[in-house]
C-alpha cells in the first residue's frame, strides 16, 4: 500500500465533515420543503460523506477493523437459551445468599460493637 499524503487525508476528512455540516444546514435552510425529502437529502449526504472519508488512510484502517471484527464475531461461541437461564439463575441465587450472609454479618458486628461500647441499651 502506498503512503498517503497526510495533507490530502486531512483534506478528505474535512471535505466529509463539510458535506455533513452542509447537509444539516440545508435541512434547516429549506424548511419549506417536505420533511421526508429533506431527510432523504441528509441521508444521501451522509452516504457521500462516508464514501469520501473512507478514501482516507483512517477510513481504510477503519474498514479493515470492521472486516476483522466481522470475522471475529463469527468465531464467538454463543450459549444456548438453557445455558443462559441456568447461569442467570445461579448468579441470582448466589447474590441472594451472599446478600443475606453480609446482612447477618453486619447485624452481628453491630450487636458486638454496641455490646463492647455499652451503647444501645
């Protein structure tokens, strides 16, 4: 891959940003036009801005990252519904047990502290 001119890359990204800003300004400037038509204009401008931005080095790097992410997503092992429910139930039961344990520990430490300090009756 050939080395890109950083100035040219910056120019491409600025052009993409200008297209986006221009489309948003145009959306409000042409308020007398039907809203679906103005929204379509913004969507088309967004697509054009993305196309321009993807021509930069950063855009090509982003595209390679997206392609790599898609490949990795295909490698992910997703649990079955039954496994998910069993794991969720196990976590909830364990959290409940630990909550009760710490509540009882707190009560006993409070009682011990009150007894040692002579407070609370």
